[in-house]
C-alpha cells in the first residue's frame, strides 16, 4: 500500500530524483551520492532527505524591505522490520525550520503590500515538529495504523501545489489556503486501501498543540481532540496518465490557543495530461474559522522539461481566489476577496540544485484602501538532498 503524508510524498519525490540522477549521469558526485543513499536503504531500511532552500522576495508598490528566508526540511524514515506474519513496522520523522535572515519577514512584507494572503508558506520564523510517528502495516497490505505526532496536512496535499521548495511560493498555491488545523500534534489514525486506487483514512489528535513547536504530552488526555476523515482516488486514464482526487473533512474543538471551534472541507485534484503537461485544482473552506482566509479556490498547470534539457525542470502557472474572513476585521475596511496569479520557472542543475525566478501578482489587495495591483518578485535557490 502507498502510505499517505507529506513525508511519504517527499520520500517518493526524492527517489524520483535519485532515479533521474542515475539515468542521466549528470555528475559523478551525484551518481555516487544516489548510489550511497540506495545502499543505506537496502542495508538498514533508512531513507532520508535534507532539502534546503533560500528565497529572497521584494514587493511593489511600497513593499518594504527585501526579505531573505531560509527553509530547512530534514526527514527520515526507518523501516524497522518486515515480517510475513505480523507485518511491517516503520518510524517517520519530519522537521521544518524557517529562519529569516533579514529584519523584515514574509509577514511584514505582506502587511506593507496590504495583502490578506501570505506571500509564502512560512511567513515568520518557526520550528515545527511536523511528524514523529510509528506506522504498523498489516501483512495483507490493505490496513495500516499510525500513532505519534503528525499533521492533518498529511491528508490535504496536492502533487503540484504543496511544496514551497520546488513548486509555487504563494500561500494558497502551497497548501489548503483556508486550513485552520494544527501544524502537528499527538494522535492516531487508520489508513485502509481496499484496492490499489482507493485510500480511506480517519483519525484524531490532541487539539491543544496548535503550533507544533514541540511534542506536547501534558494535554494528550484532556479530552479536546480534533478529528478528520479522508478519501483518495488515484485513477489512471487511457491517453492521459495518472490522476489524484482527494476529499478531506476535519473538525476542531475550542481550545485556549484557538478558542473558536471550527470545521473545514478540502478538495484536491491533479491530473497528468501528457508526459509534459499536468493540471491541478484546490477548493477548500472553513466554518467559524480563526484564519484570515475563509475559503480558497486555486488551480493551474505545469509544464515539465520545457526546453528538453532536464526532466526536473518545470514551469508552473497558477491562479488563486481567496475569500476574506470578514469576522476578523470588525469595523475595518476590507475587500470581500483577493485574487492572485503566480508564474515560476524552475531550472535544475544536475538533479539536486534548482534556480527559480517567480512572480506573484495580486489584483486589488484586500486590505488596500484604494483599488490597485501589488506584485511580489522572488528568487529561490534550492538544494534537494
């Protein structure tokens, strides 16, 4: 069975880059590194990735100071054992560290541009223990149980609009724009795959750990739990290729760190059209939300290897519409919504270094007193290790 989650998606992407590195033989060092990782996996059951990116962003008009963000996302998976009688046990660890090397941050630049939507997925300094969990997969390969720290975002992904380090930068094109759940907390979930193309999952987690700055044990038995249900379909259509269509429902109780009890619904779709072209869609909303975006619809397409020079090169074009959560702005002028267009071109050196210019254009920023357009220009350097 194919396990669901950001760390599993990241692991699959990493293995894809390893295969490209070996097939195309870009550099001798890259080949040796890929072979070493494969040997470690074969002998110990350990797979790992350490993706690093540096993003500089500046805005107009009146965008304030240029910001420089470092983003580090180490992940480790260890397949501890595999037994025909009892099944397979594995451990997962995923950590996200965001550090701004400038006095200005994504949050301050967002404010300077009068935007309701963040200009990237991590607009302030943070340390997030996203996942530290154990998964036991039964021998029939249809059922798996996971316990430990994990994010509900594991069940809210998208093949092309889910990773700031390789795809889009704008908030609603890197995740569920209206998501209101924790970044990671202790809990458990069950995944059931009745057939290869279908996945169902459901689980719960401690609702008190909203930021996931650490693994929080003291509130685990307090009785305040968030829960979710998830369904995913991955068909392969003749003449098109594989697609993925997923639906998530989540419910959050009232806790001191987030007093408003809320619930949300998220739909995500991605579909290959040819070997080079693919399209995607995200549509989501949250009720009684404490986040600035009430609902979001985002979609677009990608073109892989546009110049025929490297299969990891990619051009992406996306459009996002974000409905403003007016309840968070009582007595203040705000627009009902905000629309953003984003374009990026990722050029890959070998299989592990990417250079990406990016531009975001916001039409009628939601917090601007007059009509107008705001733009954010970005450059990303990523090391995909």
